[in-house]
C-alpha cells in the first residue's frame, strides 16, 4: 500500500495521541450521582481525575461519588490478572412524578487486564421509573479507544420524566 506523506503524518499523529491516552499520566474515572428533589432533578456526571488529585480522591457513597474500579473484583495471579466479578450501585430518588431508580455499574472493556483495553474501565447506567427502564443500560463510553462520543452528563427531569444526555468527543474528554 502506498501512503502519501500527509496520510503517513496523520497516521503517526493519531497513534501518538492514542499511545499518550493509554500510556500517559494515569486517569481516575469519577461518576457522581445527585438526587435533588428540591430542583426536581437527578444528575449523573462522568469525569476524570488526574495525577495526585485522582490518586488521593476519596470516593464516597454518602457524597454520591463512585469509581468503576471499586465495582469490580480482580483475581491477580502470576500468569494473568482478570476481572472476575462486578457489582452494581442502586439508588432511589423521589421526584415530583414518582420514584426513579438509578443503577450504576462498571463498563468492562476486557476482563483480561493485560489484554487490549484491559487497563481501561468506565461505567454504565440504567434509569427505571415504575418498574420500566426509561433508559436501558447505557455505557458512558461505548469503546475503550477510537473517537466515539463519551457521555459526560445525564439529567432526569421529574416534572416531565425526560432524560437528557450530554456527549462530547473522546479527544475532549481525555
């Protein structure tokens, strides 16, 4: 295959960017859940903490702050390191239209932590109202790489039951 100089430079730049995201500074995913009956909304956010802030951050159920890494059980052996079990966080919030249940769970890209995407993890959410999923299980990130959009904010409005989702390009997130 013949590659023009421009295509070659673009190919190299994309690969350097991809390597920087996966091999650069560590990032710590942070999902927040806020039930606000006074404002009649539920808010989920998906952000990243970096460097010392991420390493020392104290995730807390009381504050509604979660790391997907805290929702997985890892089996570490000399021949492999794998995710063997996951758990979910289930929250209920009463808004003007009734009770909503929000489920937060890990989005595991690869159970083999040494494999492709193994060092990456994200989260997913489900929103239920009256025993019906009004938003089926939805990952904040669909893929561990590439340029698929990433969900950064989810808002549930109690008055209408509407669910609004904000997405941004992957390169703006990382």
